[in-house]
């Protein structure tokens, strides 16, 4: 089994969702009752992105730490919102009873 497929399976289990697999169509990798999830697995993530999340977490003071990614010249409605899975679960509750890593 390839690593990215395994990561999708882990995320599906963690979110109490279903992995749709490679359908050849533009669909989500994982879905549940209220989430449509596109999973991207990379060997490494950009350091600046990790640092931005660290900075958000450092200054959160009990609030939800997120990073907003905005592309110059684009509408803010298209900005991306990034957060850690652990923060997502802390704020919105664990979707699945068991944790998988």
C-alpha cells in the first residue's frame, strides 16, 4: 500500500469518515457527515508554514490558533485557513473515539 493511501485511511478513521479513493474525478479524498477533506501528503512541509502555525499557537492565549494564507491580488474569500489537527479536535471535538497517528 502506498504511503499517501495509508495517510488517507488514517485521516478517514480519525475523522470517522470514509475514504473515497482515487476515483478519477474531482472528489474529496475523505468525507463524513459534515466534512469534505482533501488530504495532501508530503515528505516535508515548508518551514515558514510550520513557523507561522507556531507563532499563532504561541500568541493564542486560549483562543483557536489558525493561519490565514492570502495570495496577492486574490479575493479574501479565497484565502486558505490552516490549523493543526489537534487544535481542530480540541475545539470541535474528536470526531472519532480512537486516535491514530
